C-alpha cells in the first residue's frame, strides 16, 4: 500500500505566503514525479507544479514566479512554497506521486486527500 498525505493548507490574506508539504510512504521502490494539483469550486483539477526525480520542474503559467516546488528524494517528500497569493489561488490542493512499487513495474499515480487553501481578506 501507498499513502500520500498533504499538510500546510489554511487561510491567508492576499499577498501572503503559505507552504504545503506532502509525504509519500509505504511500499515504494521509485517515485518518478511528484506534483501539486488544485481544484477550485466548479472547475476542473489542474496542474500547479511538478518535479521529476532529477529536479526537472514544470509550472502552470498562472503561478510562475510566485510558487516554488521542491522535493527530497531520500524522504519521499515534496513541498510547494506559495508567495504573493491571490484570491484566484483559492482551491483544494492535491499532491500526486507517480511511482513504481517494485523494480520494473508500471508507474501508477497516487493522490492525497487534499488540503484547502483559501486566500481572502
């Protein structure tokens, strides 16, 4: 089994900062990619940022220059530092780990339960 657990959401004022963390644990051989997605009410889930094992990063255009993703391969964790937050960043943020449970196995995606981020004055 694999567990993916997020932490760090909350309420912040516009222009403020917030940091999210995610840890994957369980039967894991190799985590290929870790990423953060978000889903606002009435909207589809969208990619916010992702990072490969070799630290190749991808960001949504809407967060470039404001958010920074990082990971610790030894700890199987990924973090998202969010600065200059805007009301439109309000959403449930989900962590996803694309991983192999054993050598040579197919890569499967595992999602966390999500953490609410609300940007409001």
